[in-house]
């Protein structure tokens, strides 16, 4: 059966396990087959045989043979008792490679430690105590690693008392020599992580084991998961990655949903060696020399899964080849499904850099989409956009009304002029009244009757004039029936509601609309009727006056006096003019108040484009660890300037001054825009083209020159960052603020980043992000592959004279873990088969050896 290579994977390991060869084993009749079968049932993939002060070579070899049949790796080991340094002796373990020379290792241990006293002095197995430091040095010289009991566990390092001389120093010295701590219980690890390791300056990997002495009662306190190849070399990786390669917990770590993980890619194209590449659910790194098919493979996977991004910017030949390959590959997901419509995120070469340049506002659009992923924030933005549209309509309507009011005021002023000079009219009335008085003195009517008649005549004239005004008011009130306040069509605003909610809201809205429209009509009728009632009342008063004997006598007396009649008509005309002037002046004052109010409301509404953003901006902010997105209002001052250039005639000094006004700050913008509006209201600005005072006012004030914009902060503001830092921050934006769990495909992220950003930021970032989502990336940078502890390395090779592939296929791939190591074998001609993955990494990636060394030093004493 062909081995499926997925690189470093999480598996259960038990690195402290006894056999009947231990002096204190409970049931000596247990067979090796029973041991392997029990381990298999418990899904143990790697076990270390650690009998007390003894390596039973025959048993170990037999267990290794039986283990292979069950895919269980058996590592040879031994448990030592050290000389007492506290209450009881300390137990520690040596573990060796599955490929070691067992006879040699055991020979060295048996003859160069106190174990020799068993044969030489007849000591029992439990009576021999080995020197801790010397024995650890010997184990390491034989290629082994050491573990020691720690925490609340029998024979633990913690039994070294701090009250004894040099107790604390001894613990630190031992910690510097030991590779792994074996805990007695899960809770112990918290104390070591938070207290012990910071104090000694070294993070030591921690495991938990069965310490089983009776396989029939095999039990684990908790599962010990190690992410590595099932090999001794895989175990060594735990030492280099103590925080990331080992977990003590019940469930398999970092498990992702099966439908969110690509399991394999099958290639059947004629240019490629036909093969299936199995992928790791965590970090997969594709490496290789120039033109070896790295990016082609990644781009083809992306295109197969219907990604719409260009695989290589402005490279038609490359794109054409990738598109040709797409038809020859099959992508299978971890749940066994072949589905090309499942989601991925693909970032081709230079993608982050191009986004960071923000050409065509692509970065702004990305950030806006990120913010909108939060429903509450999306609702705030949608509400603002709705407000902006409604405010536009509201300002436009107010401006229309304002200019109507101004036209009406202008007409009223014209009517005032037509009525004549008020002072002159009053003088004329005084003159006519004097003349009337002279004529009345010559007429046959008593002074008291004349006084009464004049009073009644004045009342009739006043009532007739009032009725004339009331009839005008009734006509205006009736015209309001067609201007019902609720005219909004609700459908656009409820489009995102569910059908049931939509129907309920719509029914309620239109029910209220009909109800209030009916009430509005009825109310206007009531108001009109009140005015009609006043007219009727006035008519009754007039009728009552007209039957008054004194009034009738006066009418009869003066109706045949043509001179008096003419004088009275003249007097009535002048008095009517004066009444009209008084009414018009009152209406003018009201119009001026309305105009002032509308101007104020329009300017305030114009400011609200900005103020509404200020009100919601803090609610739109997002922060994740050190990365922040902060919202603010941005003024499109260039758009405003373009509008001025488009609409204002600049041949005059005034036009040039208006266009050149500073609008750098928010307050400068409002000051200049509102000052221009004031000028347009009094018609002192020369406009270009078909622009009018009202249309240009609408363009200035109903247009929203503000938009919600976002600042990115990561240790500094975005505009102050280096280009490489910007690209890294863009990557963080793409991933940290995404609500997706799908695989991430990245092509050569180091192309966009500077070395500092790669080492300081990207490596650390990838190590954390791969726990959440599957990552497949192409890279030339060893710090990414080794520093980020890539679980699977896919090595690409192009066939050549010195780099042959199987069947001379143009492209071929091989894959494995970082711990997959095999020295170059020149007798093997197929390039990818001639050495291990680690050796390929060091050969292909410049600085690969140094990257491995840096990783191995990282967790040492500082």
C-alpha cells in the first residue's frame, strides 16, 4: 500500500510505557501482540518502551515488527532512577531513534552508568541509581532525548526541595539539560507556562503519558497529541516547537470542518507526472526553483475552484497555461466531495502590494466590506446611506420651496409698488375724508345719524373685505388636499425583510397611510368649513346692518348724490389699497421669517451629512489585537472644487475668488459653501452654461461631499508604514477581519514584504492563522517554511539534464514534513527521490540551513 504523505499531523503518542520486562509489571504473562493490539484499539500511533533500568532488545525488536502491521511506531527507551536530591529519587527517561543500533545503545548504557552494578554487584533493578547529569549526557551522545517527571507526580523534579542548599539552582540546571517534561496531571502545565518557564528563560515541551504497568488496564489520564511524522525525528521537532507541536487535551487539536479543507489534488495533464498530492489541513508550502510549476499548481487549484482573480498580473501566456491545466486536475475535499463551487480565498503574486496602493479605491472598498460583515455596523452604514439619499431629497425640496418663497416675496413687493405709496395713500384718505365731511354737512341728515351711518358703512366694508380674504384662504386650504405628508413608497426600504415581515410591515404602513390620509382630508374640510362659517357669520352681520333704519336712510340719502357717491368710491378704493398694503406687508414679514428659517434648515441639513458620520463613527471601529480600523468622515474637496469650476464663470475677479477659496478643513468647506449659497440667493454670482441660482444651489448643498472612510492602525498609521509593512497589514485585513473559514491560497507573499516584516510579523501570523484555516502558499523564503513550521512541504521540479523527473515528465512534485530527512543519495537519479524534504528545503531555499539553526536556537536559554 502506498503511503499517503500529509506531512506533520496530530496523532496520539505515549512516551512512557512499560512491558513485562519491568520488575514491577503486574502481569508477566502479557504478550507483545496484546500490547500492540491494545495500543491500536486506543489509537496510539507512537509508543516509547521505557522499562526500568533495562532495554529488553528482543522484546523491543519484536514489538517494532508487530507495530508496523498496525501502523504503530515503537521507539526504544529506558527509565532511569537518579540519585536522591530530595524526598525520593527522581525518575527520568531516555528515548532513542527507531533506526538506532540497539545493541550499541544498550551496551553503552549498561556499561557506562550505574546499571553496571546489576551484573557487577548483583544489585536488583530497583536498587540502581544513575547520576542525572552524566546519564543525560550519555543519552544525548547516543543520539537520544530525555524526559523527566515533573509537577505533582511521583519521583518528580519538584521533589527537589527549595529549602535544600542550591535546590532552585539544581532545578534550573536540570531544565537546561532535559528535553521534555512529563507531567503527572493536566493542571500542572499552567504553573510551568506562567511561572517556571519565564523564570528559567526556557519553554520546555510538556507531555502526559500512561506510565502503564498492566496493558489489560490501559488508561490515559488525558490524550497526548504530537504534531509530527511518526518517527524519532518527528519527536525531536517538539523540542524546537514546544508551544505548537504538542497538546494535552481530549480532542484532536485544530480540527477544521471537513468541507473547509482541501484533501487532495489529482493531476493528469500531459506535462505533469500523473500523481495525487495529499494536503495537510494546516500550512502547506510549495517550494522549488524558478519555473518548476509552483505558482502554476496554486493558480490552477484557484481557477478550478472558480476564483476570478488573475493568477499572474498582465501575463497572458502564463494565464493561458494555467487555464489549460485546470481541466486536467481534480480537487477533492476532506469530506470526500469533489465540488468546484466551494469557497476559497486566493491571493496571487503582488496582490497585497497592489491593494496597498489603493488604486481605484480597491483597499477602501475592501475595508468597507470588512466593516459591513458586522450586521450592526452594516445597518448603521445602510441607515446613513438612506439618510443621505433622503437628506438629498429633503434639501432639494427645501431649496425649491425657498426659491418659491423668494419668488413670492418678490411678487408681493411688486404688488406693494402697484398699490402705491402708503404715505401718499394715507394723505389721500385724509383729504377725501375732509371733503366727505364737508359734503355731508350740506346733506339733510343729523350729525348723530351720520355718525351712526358712517360706523355701519365702515363695518360693512370691513366685513366684505374680510370675506374676500377668507374665500382666498379657503382656496389655499383646499389645495393642500393634494399635498398629503406621507407620500413615500416603502418597497425599497423593506426589500431585505423576510416575506412574512415584509407583508406585515407593508400592510401596517398602508393601513396607517390610508387612515391618516383620510384624517388629513377630513381635517382640511373642517378647517375650510370654519372659514366658511366665518363668511356666513359675516354675511349675517352685513344683512343685519343693511336693514338698520339709519343705514338705509344714509344709503338713500347719499345714493342720489353723485358727487358724494363718487367721493365715497374714491375713499373706498384708497382704503382698500391701504388694507391690501397692510395685509401684503404682514404676509411679507411672514415670508421673510419662513425664508430665514428655510435658509437655516438647509444649512443645518447640509452640515448633517458630516455630523451623522461623526455620530456613528465610533460604532464602526474594529480592533483585533494590535490591528485597528477606525472610521471617520472624509471630505471630497476635489469633487467640490470640480463643481465650482464647472458652474462658476471665472472671467470676473469675484468668480476667481469663489473658486480659489480654501476648503482644506471641514469648517472651511462649510463656511465657503454657505457663503456661496448666500450669494446665489441674492443673485450676485455669474454662472456658466445652463446653471441657475436654484440648480447650482442644489448641486452645492444637496450633494453629499462626505463619505465614511477608514484609517488602518498597526503600531503606526497606514500612511506612515513602509511598503512591505503595508502589504503585510493588507494580508491581515484580508484574513483577520474575514468571517470565512475556507482555505487560503497565497502566492509568494514575501514578494510584497520586507525582510523585517517576514521575520517579525508574517511568520508569527501564519503560525497562528493555520490553526484556524488551511493555508497553501508558494514561497522562496526559508523563514516562512521553517519559521512558520510548515506542516507539509511540496517540492516542485522541472525536468532537465541535471534534474530528471519520472518518465521525463516536465513537472513533478513530492511532499513531506520538515522532519522528513534523508541525505543525498547520488545513486538515485530521480531528483525528487534522491534526498529528504529537509535536504530539499536547504538546497532550494537560500538560507535554509540557517533558518533551521535559528529555529533550533529559538527556545534555548536567553
